[in-house]
């Protein structure tokens, strides 16, 4: 980009729009939800981060570290505080999306050499007029609106939604599949039926043993007063599940719901009989 004039307003505005597109892509790939205000704030942060283009050329290692740090900051702004695993997954997804986009732009410059286009330190710049920039922004927002409308209209009755479950002093991310045919409750609270993978690293081993064996539950020791027995009827018959009271936090809006987290084998945990009712919504969790 030697000898090329860079207009800061164009640089920031252009990369703001690109960051918005990459954040939308990240949200779709990771099945994550956030507010428009947070997305706008994250996009603005991405636009300002493009000022790294003005720095001297960075080595590949330093550039990767800088871009990874910026990705983490933008993800934190956009999606808020997340459990460690969810945050790392979102950060890596956004980082990979941005790297792929930057790589595509580098390839475009190398192969086609379009006039006025520059890629440096992972930031993209090409001079466009304010009219074209505004038109592109309006067109992008309109396209997103139309896509969202079509997506909502055509989405089947069963939807997925992410929750953070707080149980036994630990937390984990679970996905909820809406299934309005299930009404599994315990003492008036919805029951989230999950498999072994969902509670791995969340529940202590002795609690897992209590929830997978009725004989162990009968002599549960410190967990005896906390265990909840949940009768459950499925297509294959009736069974008794064991779980503990927990709290679900819906990622989309932070709404909290008290529930009973019950453990079943993996086959049952992904079947139609496993579910949770939250505010009138029922569905299996994984």
C-alpha cells in the first residue's frame, strides 16, 4: 500500500461493516444469540481495530497473537460473558472466519490486483465514496432483515436454543430443542433430562453414581437430601430418573429458570422422551 492515501473514516466504516458480517456468520456457525446493540458495539470495535493497518508490517506470529486477542475482545463485547468453553469456541470461530476472509482478500489482491485495494496486518481497505458506503450499509441491513424474516417464517416448530446450567457449584452450556409435546416436571419445576456428556466435569463422580444407580441413590450420603426422583413415561415404558435442583439461564436474554437436572443414558437423553419445560417451552437437552 506504498504511496496510497488511507482515509481513516473509510477504513473504520468499511471494517465496521465487514466485522458485522463476520459476527453474523460467527453467530450462525456457533448457534449463538446476542442483541443488536451488542452486535453494533462489537462491529464498532472491529472497525476501530482496523487501525492496526497503520502499524508497521507485523510478523506472522505477532499478527496472529494480535488478531486472536482482538477476536477475544470483540467476542466479549458482542456476546457478553460466557462460560470458558463457550467463550473459547466463539473466539476461535470468529478468529477463523476473519482469517479466512483476510486470506480471500489477499488472494484477490495477488491474483487480480484490483486498483485501490490494500490488505495489511489483517485489515482491508479500499477507497469508496461515502454514498457507496452508505448504500452498502443500507443494503446489508435490508438483506439481513429479509433473511431473518424468511428464516423465522420457515423455521419448523422445533427450534434450538442455548442455556447455561448452574448445578452443584459448576456451570455448563446446554442446547434446548423445543418440543411442545413434553410436560415432564418435578414438584412443579421443569425437568431437564441430560446425558453423561452434559454433566461431565460439572457433577462430582459420586453424584453421577447416585443418579445412574437406584441402589447408590438409596445410600447417597451427602447427596441424599438433594436428590429428586422423577417418574418418566416414554414410548418404551416407564422409568425413574434421578437428579438435583439446578438453575437454567437462557443465553438469548439472560432469563433464569429453576429446574431439576436429571441424568439418563445417552440414548434416552437424545430421544423424544427427554425434555425440559421452561416458561411453557419443552424440549430435550444435550
